[in-house]
C-alpha cells in the first residue's frame, strides 16, 4: 500500500510539473476541459516531436527496406467493415444504475485486483455480482455490454433532421421516447447510411490500403515495410492515467511485409530493433518487460503477439506491441474489394499474399515513459532539486544562455552573441536573464536542459571563455566560445 502511495505521489508530481513548465495542459481547460484530451505546450510539443523524429530516423531513414506514407484520417467505411472494427472494436461497458455514469467494466474489476483478460461479457457480469463490485459512487452496476469505440461522423451534406425525443406534438419522437427507456430529452438524427465514416481508430489500415500503390510504384524487394505516424481516435469509455489512455492520440506503426515462411526471423529482428529504440529513449532496461500474449488474449488476426510492458508510476502497463498479423488484412482487401494483393517475386513465377509483422507504438505512452524515467529528485548543497534527466537528443531545450548580470550591457551583448550562434546551430536554445544564477539553474533543471552557458566578466576582460554547467552533475567548466559552437 505504501509503495502504491509513493507511485501515485510520483505520478501527481510529474503531472503537476508537466503543466507548470509547459509540457502538457488539459484540453479545452479554459472552458472546463474535455475528458480524454490533452494539449501540448511549447516544451511538450518539442519533446513529442523529438520522440517521433528519433523513431522515424531509426526505423525509416536509416534503413533501405522501409517506406513512409501518410494516409487520410477519414476512410471509406468498407475499410473498417472488412477489418472487423465495425463489429469487434469494442470494450465492455457497465452503467451506474443511479447516476447513469458509464465505466469500463474491466477497469473497475482490475482496480479490485481481478484479471478479466479473455472473459466473456456474461463472465464479467457474474464476477461483478459475485464480488459485489460497485461504481465509484458506490451504486449498483448494470450488466456488461459492448461499446464500439470508433468515433462516427458523416461525409458530405448527408446528415438529415434532428429531433428531440419526446418532444410534444412530434409523434415520431414520442414513439422513440417509449416507456421507461430513459431517452426523454435526448436528440435523434436521421442520416444516409452511405455517408457514414469514422475517425480512424488506428493508422494501420491506411498502410494496408496503400500497399498495392507502393508495390506498383516502387516494386521493393521482400521483405519491406511501410511506416506511418499520425493521429488516431478512440472513444474511450473512461479515459484515465494522464496521457496513457486518451481519446485522441498519435501512433507510430510499421507493417512489415514478409514471405509466409520467413515471418519468425523477421519478427525477432524487429523485436530487437524495438528494444534498441526504447534504449535510445533513455528507458531503464529493468523497467521493460516482454509479455508473450496467450492465444485466448490475442487479437483475432494475430498468430503471435508480444506486448512490451513498462513500469510506469501507475503500475506495469503496456507500452507498445508487436504482432504477427499473417495475411489477414491483405486477404480481407483481396476478398472484399476484389483487388489482387499478391506479390510476384522478382525473376520468378512465385506469387503469394505477403504476411505481416506489425510493431505498433503509441506516442503518448512513449512520452509518458520518457517523462517518468527522466523525473528525478535529488539534493544539491543540501537543497532539494527536481531535474528532468532527458537524453540529450530528446531534451526540448539544448542550451540555456545567460549573462551573469542583466544590467551590464557588455555582458548582455556578449551573451546575445553566443545565444545567436548556438541558436543557429541547435535551434532549441533558451535565453534566461531573470533572477540570480541559482534560480536560473533550477528552472532549467526542471525542464531538462542539459547545459547552461553563463557569460561573466572573465569572458569579457580575460580569457574569452564561458562557464558551461552540466545538468546531471551540476559541475561547471570553462570552454571557449569557438569550441562551444563548433
């Protein structure tokens, strides 16, 4: 219990720092917020982009077998019908019978210490009844039912009239209200079913729909991969745990196309690449765990899945996953759309529908892991210090430049000269001349700036050297300006 309290306090400290220092803000905060949405401030958006750019460099730019794409968020509804999302992209939902609030049944049970992976809706309902599990408000819960998490929308001017259910004088709406169905006062909308589309719940399907385009245009040798980064949307029943589970997020996914007989070696090679990337994020190896997902818990399309779990302050949770999807998705396209998805091996008559290995990363979960790993509390000269020990290549700000005193024009002028030179080389460089040097150091420690550069009177009058202070060790050394900006 004490350990859980420490973890909660650590998570609260990270969330507080993220808002206080301009990393992450609650979405629509000035209007009371919108659950499951987050906005990224100046430092947060830079950290997020650094995480994504590192992934792109390691998995796409540095390899000969990867191609990047950027598919549309809105897609033909047939994509999601063929993939199974319309029928099976669901979570178990229960409702507070007094307040009407809705919750994920598996989350309520997990919070009580129950493992519900692989259980049917009937089993979940029985588990709730047998253990007298109540809502967070202490009320009885409904039976568990499925809830589809895709955000539905309408394409074009095809949405029809809107009516208020139970509205006096409207016979159709009065019939909809019915007796005791709890719809009184709600809205009903008529629409053309052919106009339905969805905000994509994953980026993977946009890759599969472009597989044939890339093969026809580039005819790459097998194996090869298509990589995509982009927004995805899931109408989570109960988003929680900061950015870990939200309704709008970004994914980094690869669909790696292989010969059906060679999937195992490709799987292991990509798994090793995944661990190399997690190491480059600065995540401690002893916090990373592989979970071989048993058959009854795997997605319907998967023949093998490994979840990479991470020891977050909220507990051990899934960070990313890698799955062997066989030819499920390309086979669906071939069956439903009638398009030939076969790959013809160069110089032979061999043709087959490739199988697929999918490493799938959530950007926000990677970012939350990076924040958790970087957050450090220590002491410097007897004073408590909070420092974000980001790897240097991920740090939002690379250098902070300061004049020793801001009321000395000669120091300010020289400091500006150094600032401009570093800014041209590194881009993300900060100027800070507020307060004393010690306070500036503490501010930079909290946002993870690796180096603070101070221009003092010795720089002007004696050796031309500047003081460079290291974030992690707090040690300072004198360095020439030429060496600093080289």
